[in-house]
C-alpha cells in the first residue's frame, strides 16, 4: 500500500493568475472539444508541454556533444508518441508545439477519432467502464498517452458487449463512421 503519510506532489501547475478571461475561454473551448472533465486536465497537458519546451530551450544553448545526444533523445520521445510528426525536427519545432498536440495523443481523443464512440464524452465513459483495450490490455485512464505503435491496436475489450457486432450501440457507431466516410469521398 505504501506510506499513508506520504503526500504526492501535483502533476500540474495551476495558472499564475486565476481570473484572466481569455485563458478561461480558451480552456473552456478545449474542455468542450476534447471532452475533458475539468480544467485540471488542460493544466496537466500544459505542464507536459512546458516540460518539453523548457528542455528544448535548455538544449538550444547547450552546444556540447551531450546536448546533441539529449536533443536526439527528446526528438525520439516526441516521435514515439506522435507529438512531433516531422522527419528531421529541430528544437524550434519543439518550441512551436501547442497544447492541442498533446491533447490529440490522449486515449480518449483517439477512441473518438477512430469512431469507437460518438462523442469525446462517450469515449471517456467507454474507457472508464472498461470497454476499451489497447493491444489487448484494458486501459481505464482516459489520459493515457498512446504511442504511435499502439494507435492501430485500440479497440473494444475482448469481454465488452460492444465487441459483439449485434450490439445495438456498436452498430450505430459503425453506421455513423461509414456514413461520414461516404460523405468525405463524395
């Protein structure tokens, strides 16, 4: 179980000033677009992005051989998660990343984009209720960062009723995805 007196540190940084209207509106739009439960999830994504950008700024000024190795490692991590899609990236490309690049790699967003759910909120519910598996392993965290290798392995869990083709909700979802692809082709 661990030490009951241990206090876990926060995995995000809160905004410096709580009442900036532009920031509040932007966070509200991101929550709506990605089906986030609360703004804390936006803050977590911003903290992850801030960590990568801080490392890139430090590496820009570091001209040593070790700095070059660390830059390559940073590029490999960002490519592994599909955050950085450029073939030969530079540190300026890392500095130009946005919060949406991070939010696009969450399991919740990818389940919605793949058509396994109608809305981002439904995608979140399916994940929490253990209906979604990644590479055959049930994942119950909507904020799980999906690597590029795992992206094609997202599907319904083996024991999920959605896995049955006769399930009424899964046929609706598949029908909607097929209709959207036909519209896109026309």
